[in-house]
C-alpha cells in the first residue's frame, strides 16, 4: 500500500511531536538538572579547596598545637616540674614522650623541649638538630621569614618559610609555665598537594556520580512520570468527552491527589454534560414544539378562516337576497331564513367546540373523576341516536358485557367522547350501514369501548392524522353532513387528560374507534365475565 502525502505529513508531525515531547520531558529535565547540580557542586568543592582548604587546615593545626601546649603544661604542673633536667623523673619523661609521640603520629607535629639548663628534654624521632637550631633562631634572631597567625605572652604560632628550600612550616615556639623552651612544628607545604589531589578526586568522583546518578534518576523518573502520562491520557480522553475513564493509581502523594481530583472532575463533568445534553434535548424539543405550535396556529387560523368563509358567504348571499327582495313569496323568504339560521347554527356549533377544545388543551377544564355506570351511559346514547340513525337508513347494536360496567372518569367528558364516536360512525355509514358498539375487558383492569361502522377504510397515511384539528379525510363528505373536523380532536384532549389509551383501526368491512377506562375499585378483584 502506497503512503499518501497526508500520511507522510502526519508521520512527520508525530515524529516532531515526539521529539518536542522528549525535549520537554520531565525525565530529561530532572536528569539534566541533577547532572547540572552535581557538576556545580563538584566545581564549588574544587574552588573551596583551592581558596579555603589551606586556611581551614592551618586553623585546625593551630587549635591542635594550642591543645598540645596546654596538655604539656598540665602534665608538668602535675609533677611540679621546675624546668631543670635534673628534676625530670622517669614517669614525667614517659608521659611527655607518650603525649608528643601521639601528637606526631596523629597530627604530624614534631616537637623539641629544652630545659632551663639548656638540656634537651625531648625531641621527636623525625627531627634531630634542626628544631633545636630553629628554636634558637626564633629566640635570638629577628631575620627569619615568618608570618604570625597567633600569639600571647607565653608563645607564638607562625608560618615560617625556609630560604634554601622554600618549604613552609607552622611553628609554635615560646616558654612553658615551668620555664622550659619549646618548638612544635608541622609542614604546611603538603596542603596544596593534598588540595590538588583532592580536586582531582572530586572531579573524577563528581563526574562519575553525576553520570551514574543521572542514569539512575532517568530510569527512576520513568516510574515517577508514568502516573503523570496516565493523567495526560485521561485528560485527552476527557477532552474527547470520554468521562468514563478513571485514574487507577493508589499513591498518597501529590500525583495521587491530582488523580483523585481528575476522577472527581470526570464524574462532575459527566454529570454536568449529561444534564446539559438532557437540557439541550429538552430545549430542542421545546423549540420543535414551539415551531409545531406556531405551524398549528397558522394552520388553525387558515382552517378557521376556511371553515367560516363558506357559511359566512352563504349567510351574506341569502341575506342580500332577502334585502333585495329577490323572491317576494313567503315560502322563498322562509327558505332563505332557514338557510341563514342553519349556517349560523353550524358556525355557533363550531365555535363552541373550539372553545371546549381550547379549555381542554390548556387545562382550564380539569377532570372530575367519579365512579359511574358506563353501560347506562351507552344505553342512553344509543336510545337518543336511534332516530337519527333511522333517518340515515342504518341500524345500531350494542353488545353489552355481563360484568359490572362501573368505571372511573369524568362522566360528562366521557359522554362527549362517546357522542363524537357515534356521531362520526353515523356520518360515515356505507355498505350494510351498521353501527356496532361493544364493551370488552382489556388489559390493566380496564374496559374497552369500541364503536364500529361499516363503510370505507381510512387511508393508512391518515390514521394518525384524524385527531388533528380540522383534518378531514373526505372534505366533500364532511361538508355534506356539516362536520367541522374538531370532534376527534376533542376526543384526543379528553383521553389525554384521563391518561387512558384510545385509537382507530381499519377492520373487515369498516372502521372501529375505541377508548379505554379504568374499572372502579369495587370491581378490581372480580372475575372477568364472558365477552360478547
């Protein structure tokens, strides 16, 4: 498969993003930062060694020398030594030798003690005549190259540089409390060499530690940044409105706290987005309903105008005929008046139905649910309609249920439903010209009332539209019997207020309209009877 230019560009973009990510990665940043800190620490240590190690060394040596002088004075005072070599006891000699030998081995300090009788009481094994000669130079000569760093009434501590070798020493010379002269000396020339070696060691160890520690930090940071990358993935999925994703880590640190916050954020966003979607869907429904209502309003005005236009034109025409005395005979005038009254009655009936429908749809007329006998209502309706049906040369039959027909509903509203169904059936009779009313048991402890009439079927596309105001399947026939197209809309509004089902179906030989009502509580537990 050949790669397209878009695929190549996408691949390059991904490569650039990965390269940019590596440049911005916390792992790389922390690793480089750690190596930089290690290198900086090593460099600072080298500078400190170069500029401050010698002074630090001399300060420590000075303190060690002062401590040794105090210890020698303490031992001599303990033995009440007067300074003469003749008063040196073996115990004093042994203890002084031990102190000064440890001083040499521990601090590399050589020593020589001279009694008040110019006899050498002690000298280090590493020094022979040199310390004794240098002590004489300190006491009797002022031409030595020295730098004083400490002094009191008993002794001084100086840095001495030999002219022939350029070697430097820290020397402490003076007199003890017993009157003996002394010289304690330690070389300081090795400090620079030690600093140089130390700096080289720092460079090697610093670079090695920085590299190995940097590698260790790099791999450790992979583990530390994994939760951050996971949180990044979660954030990206949340940006794509996938709010089911959750952070699974259990750490108690800042990353864990951030993960828990992300989970809470995802939960709240999911809840809010769901509410927004529901509100948006409801808003969309409201908009569609508003548009539908607006269309219905326009259609309503058009239908009302159309329905009123014909009777108004007829009334106007016949009224003008009466005014112009088109026919002077009483029979013609009576005929004109009858037509005007008939059309006015139809207009009044339509307006009254519109008012009733408006009250039902906008809730100004609420249901008064009572218990009544549905069978008695049907019998009364059949009796009152039988004469009208005979004029249309039709027959009517009521198949009554054996069970009690006590139901719950608004009796006057249900009577209006039944009246509209029977009136509609009578106006659409054809064929055998029969109307059949039946009451049967239905599901959910209800009674279904069906009104069947023989005649033509309602077109399939019109079955759901017959409940719309002013909708007429056959406008010519509707005009013939004076129908307004409002009766079934009233049925729909009444049944919607009752919360009970209703409908229309094409059956063999005709059409059946039906509705259901809940049985009264007294009949809820009765056994169903035989259906007719």
